[in-house]
């Protein structure tokens, strides 16, 4: 997978944790949650979606982590529709 926060020898200004801190400090809580999540902003494949099984196997980008349901709001690839 991609590395968004490369190890640069303990430099705090480029750490994932620092980016989360700065986002929260500026009131960007959705962005902080997305950075904190494992899939935030990444290209993914939808699977095990029982409410919309026709979307299983489709490629998407994870836009927003929804911690209360442990799910993501995504945009389908090649479409502008969020699901």
C-alpha cells in the first residue's frame, strides 16, 4: 500500500499524529477522522455491503470515516455519486 507519512527520523512535523492534531486544532474534525482511519482517501473495493449488494466488487475512494458505524462514505470510481 501507499505510505502517506514516511519515516523521516522522528520529525514530528511530518507524522500522521501531528497532521491529525493540526486538523482538529483548526476544527477540521472530519479530515482528522479520515486521516486517522486506515482507508481514508484511498482507492478501495466495496465488499460485504448487504444493503446494496449490487455495489459489491465496485472500486471507490474512501471519503469519510463514520466511526459510529465503523463504515466509510465513499465515491464510486468513474462516477461522482457518493454512497
